[in-house]
C-alpha cells in the first residue's frame, strides 16, 4: 500500500490515555509526520516551550487541564498555533453553543485516518481531497 503524498508536519498529540495517544501517533506516523506525545496539558505546554509544532491535537476529557483549557493556554502564548480537539463529546459541545476558545477544529471520536488528514489539511492550509464542514 502506497503512502499518500502529504507534506510532513511536526505534530504534538496530547491525551491522558496511552493507548489512544499511541494509536493517533501510529496513524500520523503512517503518513510520515514527525509526532511527539504528551499525557497532560502541563506536559504539552512544557514540550511547546522547547520547540515549534505545525499542529497540536488534544483530547478534550483529561484530568487537571481539559483540552479546551489547554487550547486556550496555547493560544495565549502562541496565537497562531493550530489546535485540533478530538472528543467523544463533539456533538454535545457544539450543541451547547459555547465556543471552544483556542480550538480551530473538532474531530468526533471514533475517527478514521482520513478524518485526521482532513483536519491537518484544514488547519495547516494544505490542500486535501475533501475538506467540507466539521470533521
């Protein structure tokens, strides 16, 4: 199976569940991205202090610092940093009408590699085969 020709991105994946973190990393590795992982918002901020990333992908439901709180903290420090949130609560969050400060795009769990590809294309301004609406 041939890998798709996507620009290689440096991506930080943040999730308190190691299996989820590893699964997302594996999906992104498949497309040739350089991926680092963090298990908490605090760890993610420390990693971001040390280097630039093309994208941060974070879970919503994490202890201590939820994904939207992490996204707001990231945007306060690095306003142009793209942040994508993955969550099982996407419909509920969108229905609540509360804007997720700092979140550029929300992906519903469960998701496929194609959903990640579309999200990366949207928030990093890379053309993709299909990029319409929320992923």
